[in-house]
C-alpha cells in the first residue's frame, strides 16, 4: 500500500471551513535509493505531478484525461 502524504492548501487561510488538503503518493517505480522520483496527487478536476526531492517547488497540472492518456502511453513503452 502506498502511503499518502497530506498537506493543507496555502490558500486555505486560518479558517478550518475553508481548508483544502491534497494527498501526494510516490511513484512505485521510484525505488528507495534516492533516484529520480515523482509524486502524484489526484483530484476530480486535475492531476498534479511534482519532484519528490523538491516538495516546495513547482508542480505540473494535467486534466484527468491528459494524465490518463500519458499513463496509457507509458504502459506501452
């Protein structure tokens, strides 16, 4: 089972009612030796991808359909 890492959105403010959280999961192909690693967070309207070694850095955003097309293509390689 992949461990999920939750974080609170920086746009939530201090009000618990406005809180948004995202769960990141590390790619199962990343290994445990500190190699090239990506993490993915899925929501209903977007899929986010980031470098697991730079969690505060930028991330890429894809539509669920575009992400699924990428995953399908990657599986054929």
